[in-house]
C-alpha cells in the first residue's frame, strides 16, 4: 500500500455517513488474518501446540482457518482502514500495530492469547514489547521499530493510539506501556453510532429526524444560507458561520434546519460547560472536532462569548488554533460581535439573529392564538406584537402559559369542584400581557429591583399639564413602531430611537408613582436602578456598571427607572479636576445608552438645576413634579384610604389639606400610621389617630409642629 498517497488531504476529507460494516470489516479482515497467523507462530515458538491448548483452553486456534504461510495484505482502497492510512500517513507497520491493539474490541479470545504471550494472566492488553515480538524477527529490527511509538509518530501524534504506562510503576519503560486504541477510532472502524463518552457532559447529539421546519430567518436569507451550506458540504470545503444575536432558540433551530437539509446529525457543544474544566479544555476541543469530522456531523459551538472573558484567554486561543484546522462546516453562536483575529481563520460569515419585526411577531401571535382557539381584538393584537420584543418560541410559550393560567383560574373559581362540563377557558388580555412579560428580563432582575405596578391614572394626583405629558409618553410608546418602522423615521435617526424621560421634583412628589402608572398603562415590567449604587469613584467603573445593565435590558421589554440621578448629574461650567471631566463623560454615556435602548428609560432628579443644559436637549420629555397645593393635597387625602378601611365618615380631610404643607409620600405615611393606631384601639380611623400620626411624621422629618397648625385639634394626643 502507498502510505503517502493523498497525504495532502489530511484533516480535510470527511467520512461518508452511509458507511456500514462491510464483509471485510471495513478493511480490517486482511489485517486480522495476518494477526492470527502471527499469533499462531508465536504460540508455536513458546510451546508445543498441545500444551498451549491445555493451558489456554483455546481450541479457537484450531477451529479458525489460519493459513500456514503469511498472505499478502490487500486492503480495499475505498475502505475505512485505507482512508485512515491515507489521511494520517500510516505505514503498513502502523496498520499492524493498530490491528493488534484493536483485536480485543472484536473478540475476547484475544485477551487470553495476549495474556499467555505476555506470561501475565492479568495483562490482557498488548504492550509495546508484545507488539515488537510479534512483528519483528531480530533485536535490530525491534530497535528500529521503536520510532512508531514516538510522540511524533502518526499513531501517537494524531491520538489514534494511546500509550498507557504500567500501573504502580514510577518509571515504566516504553516496552511495558500498554496500547489502547482511541475510542473514536474504535467506533469509526466498527461503525458504532452515538456520542463519545468524553463529551457527554458538555455536548448533545441530535438526529435530523427530530428537527422542525420553523424559520427564524427571513425566507430568502434562509434559502441562500441553505444553498451555501449544501455547496460547501458537497465540495468538502471548510466553512465558518457565526450566528450572532440574543435569540438563542432561533440560532439553534436554524442550525437544526441546516443539519436536516444536509441529512446529518447536529453536534452541539456548550463552550460555557467546556471551559469549566480548563485543564482538559484543549483535549476535549480536539476530541470534539474529530467527533464531528469522523462521524459526519454539523458542529455547533454555543456560548462563544464566554471565551471573550479575560480569565478565558488561554481556552480562547486554543479554540482559534483548532478553528484554523476547520475540516467541515462549523457554526459558532454568540451575542457579542465577532472580533477578527490575526490567525489563519478567514472567510467567516456573520448571520444576525434579530428579534422579528412587529409584522412578523403579529403573524406568530395570530398563528399560536388560532391554534389555541383564542380570539383577540385587533387593537389587543397590535399591543402584543408592537410592545413585546419576543421570538417565535417565546410567543408560543406566552400563549400556552396564558391559556393554562386561565384554566387554573377557572378551576379555582369553581367552588363546588364539580366535574361538570364548563366553557373552554379563554385567557384575558391581561393574562397574555403578563405571560409575555415573563418571557424576558431575567438577566436584568439580577442587576435591578423589579417593581410590580400597583397604581393607575385614578391614583395619581397631578396638575393637568403633568398628566397630559405622562399620557403623551404612553402614546409615543404605543405608536413607536408605526412612526419609527412603518413611517420610516428610524432610518433618519442614528440615535434617539429610545424614549428617554426626566422626572424632576422633590422627594415624595409622585415620580415613582408616575413610573408605575406608565408601566401599568403599557403593561410592561418596571425595573428600578439606584444610580447612587452604580456610580463608582474609580474612573471607567461607572460605564462598566451601566453597560451591564443595558446589555441585560436588551429585548427585556421593560421600563428602566433610574432613581437618584443626582448622584451622577452635575452642572460643571468649569472643569476643576479629572474627576469632573469624567463625571460629564459618565452622564454622556448614560444618555447615549438611553438613546440606544429601544424602550422607555426614566431618570429622576431632585434638583433639575444640577443638570447641564446640553444634556437636557437629549431627552424626549422633562416633567416637573411640584409640591402639591392645598387642592391637590385634598384629592390625595380623599384617595389615600382603601375602600375597606374603617374610616369615620366625618374625617376633616379639608382641614388637613389646608393646614399641612406636605407631600403625597408624607400623606401616605400618615394614613398608614393612623390605620395602625386605630387597629390598636380596635376601632375606626378617627381624627385623633391622624393628628397623632402627623405629629410622628413631623418628628421624623425633623420639623416643628406648632400648636396653631393643629387649630381646634390641638388637644388630640
């Protein structure tokens, strides 16, 4: 055989998926026949035929047809053994070594024979010494053949064969090392399906029959991608694809569609799990690459971003080195942009997986709602498709979740628990919105506090001007898709697509309540971020903290509520030091991220005068929250008590509004304190409880409550 033929094809030619065990055992039969002859000769030299049979109990040597003379080895050129020889530049001697080491995987009779030949019944695997004794006729030949077990020898260098030292030996000789064929080579030659056991902790092998045909890319883009993949696969031409985006399901399902198109399994590796074991990362990576190559799989490497972390630079370089030898089609999947490298990686194609546009999302909602036999008004369907940036799978899950929630609510309301037939439960629109919100924002929950909106327009007391502006914010959020996408304003704006708002006013004037009202109106989650905890004295750290928040907020469908903006804003007409200069940079960075964020972002400040006018121009809305006047305070007092609270109908709320110049937050605290005082008295909420609560609130604020302010209620204690 020509061991150098087609040597240039190393690491490029994959094995056909259609290979099966042939009558000649995929080319192994001639090698095994020669091995049997060598064994018979060796046994004859050691003992007489009768004694060998007596000790070994192997009539197998007699019943097996073994020629008395060695036959010439002829291996089919299209067999797997021949492919291995060409691909890894194996000599005929290497093939004999491989056959000797592989034989116990085919027949356990070889265990007994090897133990006998090595005069050690516990040593059933061939050693280097046994192999040389079988294949060599003289000591000089044995010495010359030791090169086949060197670290740069093809069998060892390509990890087709492993040298395992004798256990419990501190300095084992080369001759005592046992020979173990790599499990991938065994599975390849014996055509054993499945996944290498060394990869099961971090990989999945999916058969193409399990895949669906749901598209996550536009139809024309999907068609072009499939055509490209088919062309390169048929030409056995390496191809690197980078699936970029936060839609993890869409990326993986698209890879499954490509594998189904090619009719091959999809081998999925989670790099985040692989990198947990940094010591063995490079070895596992090589095993993974060869698994895809040997067994004709489409390789998909998920969570590629994990390798960009500073602590993972060594695994990152190992992966780049492996990708330089890319033998087939490999798909990388991540969220961040691909960073070009000064390596041999060329021709990588980036495929963006963006959240479907509103019209596409509307179709997905319609499809899944129709399947669940749920009917919505067009206006409600518009809200779901425009407001929630969800993938097709998330929409399907939201519909299923809302439907099951409706079932649960219906069963819970059926007090007699009867099994009589009831009408099919139909989820309310609010259930669908709640289920849609639950699909995202989980990363953001680790960095911000989620607020459950409790307040509506009926709860907030503001002047008409402020109320109108709040309603305008809601309207812009509702019609954002129409104006930006359908009317084309997004094409005219490089920045400023986000809806960024500033609430200015003293503490307790209703800024947080207004944010809750907006969230309730839009049926969106509200996340509160305390900027005083985000700002760092270390230059550059504030920007990193903000970037983590906005990265987590991507596609979160949430309103971001940045409280305590005074910790960041400052009017600096003169730059006093480097800290002043970087403080302005931090403010600019925050506003830039707010403009890029395609949602509602709200800032609050107690002193608008601290904010530079240049920054104000970058905000869509600025709403002042003044201290409430007497009329507003009276409205707040009237609405502060729940309908079930036992209030004396003759509470003098007008007196309280006229005489105590306090904020809505103070009024809320006073009402709550009075309620507890009344509960202790086992009665109803009276003026005496309110006066006592007012005294306590003034003490807490550090203000003096004069007797004349209490008027006719001065004696109430």
